[in-house]
C-alpha cells in the first residue's frame, strides 16, 4: 500500500487528496493545522442569510471547480450572479464599468465611450493602441508597466489596476503579467494588441453560450469543502485537523517521516499544500534553494467587513454587483460587494448585505486598526458612497492575515526552478497551492491535482 500524506487542508490540499483517493493501493492521510479544513473558504450565518466571508464565487470559464462540483453531486446547488453590472469609485464618485472588460481591458470601445468611465483623453489613448509601436518584453514584466505603455495611465489606474490588483490584493506595477494576466502576456510577447487579446479571451462560459463567468453554491462555498470531506472519509482518507506538521525528513527506505505533536507519520510521497512560508520551513533542511524561493514569496493581508442595513436606509439603488476602488482616491476600502444584489438567494427584500474589503500589498492600514475603528472607517466610506442614512443592523469582521501571495515578475520561472530541485533532492514530494498556481478556486484545484500526480508518479501509482 502506497502511503501519501497531504500537508494542508485548504482547497488545493483537499483537491490533491480527492484526486488520489480512488487510486488502487494508495492510502491518503491529510494533515490540517487548523481546527477545520477549507483554508480561506468560510461560510457563516449572517443577518439571516448564509454568507461567504472568504471567496464568494469561482470562475466558471475554467473547468476545474465546476467539474469538481459535478463530481461531488453539487451541480443542482450552483447559482450564477443576478447581475454582471459593476462600478468603480474614481474621481470622487461611482462610475459604471462598461460591459465586456477582460482583466480590466476593454473589448468594446463603443461601450467604453458610452460608460464615460474614462476622460476623453483617456478614451482616446485606449483607441490609439493599434498605433502604439510594439516592444519586445524584457522577460516577465509587471502587468502595470505593459498596460501603461499600451493603453495609457488612466486605463491602467481606472480599469486594470482596480480589477487585477483587487483580485490579487496587490499592486499591478509589481505583479507578474505571466501570472496575473496570461492572455495579455501572450499578446505582449507577440507585440499584438491587448484589446485584441481581451476580445479573443472573451469566450462563452463553460456552461454553454452566454453562460455566466462566475458561479457559487447556494449554501455557500463551504458546501464544497463539506462535500469533499464527506467523499474523502467515505474513500478511506484519514482527515486529521489540529495536526500541524513540524518537520519533514527523508527516511532510510526512500520514503519520508513527518513529525507531528502526536507522533511520527510515515509516507512514501508527500504533497505540501501549505502557505509558501510554511512549505519553505519544512523543506529548508533538504532543499535549501527551493525553500528560499518559497520563503521569499510576499503575502498581503486583508480584512473583510460584512454589514447589513435596512433596505430603506440606502439613498441609491444597488443596481449591480458592487464597486472597486481605484488607487489614489483617499479610501481605505478596496472593494464593496453588494452581496444581496449580486446573488438572488441572499436578497431577503427588506435588507441589504454588503461585503467591504480593505488591505492590499503595501497598505497595512486596515491591520493597524482594531475592529471597532475598522468598522467605523469603512462604514463611513460606504455610507458616503451609497448615501446610507442609518447605522448597520449587524456587523462581522473577518481578518485574513498573509492571505494573498504576491507574484513578482519572474515568479513562474522561480517556481519551476524550485520544483526541479525538489524532484532531484526529494523525489515524491510535490508542491500545491495559491503561491504556485495563482489565486482562485480553479487554479488551486488544478494545482492540487497536478501535485498529486507529481508526488505519486514516481511510485507508479
């Protein structure tokens, strides 16, 4: 019987365990340091609805999360957003974003013009992109630098940075284009138009023509975690919680010994699906260069504040999914999701539920405030934006320290080098998780499955 241990019970680790669980002659043990699996997926009852306090959706145009939901019998629980409309807070007020943005890059210049989200000069600069001479990329450049060259400062500041920077809680002037915007990177390498690349990437969703770009589960994304744990347990996987791994050591028989507080666990192969700094600590004695690469990955901390208000307290309609906040606007919040408008199943009719985010790379102000001060500041900013005339009826603060890996240019090459050292020095040990593959459930699920194959592959499993 081949023994595989998965370290980390976030969605990447759960996906790795699920991928391996049905293999003949493989026994899987999953060790999660926390009190429950799921990582950043957290769903709680709030103001009479079931609200996600981490990610609230997954990209449907990638197949991995949708396929996993189907495998687990959750397809009937999938729901699309009630609206695709969204806003950005820029130049002191809310401005509606045009339809058809891909990673913040417009695909319809007519819609961009009608939206008036850009000034006439900013719009003209985007329209002139076909005339901008192409320039060979100097390797993997920062997304912001390339977008500024091709589309201008205003399009970057108002469209691309709020969207891509918001997804990654980062600064697009410091984020790898290859990691955060692969279709745009391919176009830039070929000296082709970014607008053209966005148009080519704007394909129908996987659920068919005109399908939604995003999906969630009516009972919250924790339903995915619950279904995975149920399936793993039924398949004989040993799921341990409150079980941090203190050390990973090669054993004399070509396998590995993992040290836990409760004792040692023997393994023939190991999937390390932890945050990068944890993986770096475990690997440092045996693969120092890979460990150094992982330890060097920076992370951004964020806070999410859920607010409920009486519907009558809002001075404007919530005719969209929410808004992003452009940099330089003097705001602490980075985004405000109108959860009760975005998702029909979260709309009780007599109240509105908002998810307000704060914190990103280079901005630790939210972490410096206690919960009371954070709620007061964000409540004031949201109240100004939405003309709210009453205090919230319910509040919940969720903090996510070191939650978002920051992909500096060259990240993919560094990860490949680290994985090559692991293969040479620690055969049967593989890495998984957002620090390698990118944020979002589909990317993490794909990373977990790939790591399962890399770990078990040398064993012929």
